[in-house]
C-alpha cells in the first residue's frame, strides 16, 4: 500500500484503533498520578523527563511495530527465533505482569466511578469488568475495542487539553527546561518510572499485535504501519505533555496539591467544584481503556502456547478481566504484586527489544527487508535506558521483600 492510497473505512478504523490501543494502554491510572506528583516536585524541569520518555517511545515502538509486521509474527514468536525458548519466557512474564497491572487498572476505574457517581469503589470495579466483558462478548470484539479506545482516548486528550489552556502554564519556561533542566541527575528515577509505566511489558506490543491480527503485514504495508506507529507516539506524547502542562499551570502558582489524590486536587483548582468529577471521568477513561489494552495484548501472548488460545481468544480475554476484577474485589489492591509486575515490566522491554533489534538484522527472519540504521540507534538507546529501569526495578523488589 503506497502513502498516497486512500484508506478504506475498515483501514481507517484499524489505523486509529491501533493508535489509540497503544496510546491508551500507555496512559493508565498510575501514569496520571505519577506525572502529577513528579510535576509538583520538579516543576518545569520535569519537561525533560517527558522528552526522554518520548524518545524512548520512538526507539521502542518504531522498531517493534515495523519488524513484527514485516515478519507477520508476534513478539514472542520473533524472540523464539532469535533465542529458542526466549519468547516463551517473555510470554509468561508479560501475562503475569499484565494480570497484576490489570488489578490496578480495575481499581483505578472503580475510583473513577466513585468520583463521578459516589459509588463504592468495588462496585465501580465490577461495573468496569462487566463493561469490558461486554466488549469482548461480541464476535466483533476487536472492532468494538477499536471504537471504544478511540472515543475514550480522544475524550481524555480534549479534557486535559482544555484544562491546560485554562490554567495557562509557563510555556516558555517549560520549553527551556525541556532541554536544560535543573539538577538533571535528580530526574533519573522519575524518567525510569515514567518509561517503565508507559513503555514496559505488554504496552509496547499492543498496537503491533492489533495490526498483525488484521493481516496488516509484509513490506507492502510498511507505510501504513509506520504511519500508525508515528501517530501513536504523537498521541501518547501529546497526552503526556498536556497533563504535565495542566498540572504545571496549577503548581507554578504555589498551590499545594492534596497528597491523598494529587491529580483530583489539581483538577479542582483548575475547574472549581466540578474539577474532581471531571478528573473522575478522565480516570475512568484511562482505566477502562487500560483494562481493555492489558487484557487484549496479554491474551495475544498466549496464542503461541496452543491453538486453543487463538480459537477462543475472546473467552481468554474475558477470563483475564474476570480474574483481575475478582482479585481486586476480594483481596484488594496488592502492593507487592504490583511492584512485582513493575519489576517484570522493567526487565521485559530491554530483553524483548534487544531480540527485535537482532531480528532486524537476520535475513532468516526479515528476508530482504532493510531496517533503517537510525531506528536501530534509537532502539539501542531505548534498550540502555530500560535496562537501567530493570535493574532499579529489581532493587525496589528486593527492598520490598526485606521490609
């Protein structure tokens, strides 16, 4: 397909479905809170962390989307061809990590329902689970998912963009500190946290696996794939930037955010009494789309184990959602499990991305496809940074168990 070819309605839905599946998977409840907390602490200098996270996003997403779709194989299958058994190990880690993070996503959606309607958080979590199950109960579950993630993703962008404009943040200072931050060494941990939460684990593979499922594979479809990856990176980048600037506009005036719920208090300051409810809507949208993305992508990593996982893919996704919801409702939000998932995610991306970069240079895997050198360089940078994230994730895990 050439760049100037007009897209059909189905291709447009797939294009934006893949874009928003990746973007909304990256923008979950944890991201909203982390960005708010770090912006309050580092002010305009946190723009540097946002910039670095976008560069890492480019290094990971473009390499993975292009190599996987050229081969027509999912991440675990390519990894298995590079090192036998590696893809199987990665699949297990991603599914376990996805399950753990989905518990947090379900909890976030419950909090969103609580802020909007005053419902008990656990009741809100059950409603979220039921909504997600309804989406995948249809034979057209993937198509419904495309539409839902587009609507909710666009809603988040618009709402946060409006808040950003209303609070009128110091744009010039943010632009300057994006390349000249104060005390850059202090930003290492925030960068690692943001990158691990928005590019780690299943998130990087969400869009590429979606395109592969609909047969958008081979070199002839690379223009479409590259366009989808670029737009996905831009969409995620704008969401990160909008949220950062919205919070910066509030805290730059000297306002002290409520430590119990920093994002909600930022929205309250910007929008008045309706602010927390508006934030509840953003949180609900972020959490519900993350539940969908985590379940869909994690299930796609099971397909290599046995044909039954492909045949009953929607049922597998529903089981994934049901399990996550039940764990939250009856056990709560297990902090240790979430930290364990963070350690998994910190370790998965550098290993998988390294396998993808090696695969990009193996003719036995990619055939006569020539992978651009500049993408390879970006990929190596992403590996090095996320490797650091993995090491620090392990340290966090050890600290937890030693408490």
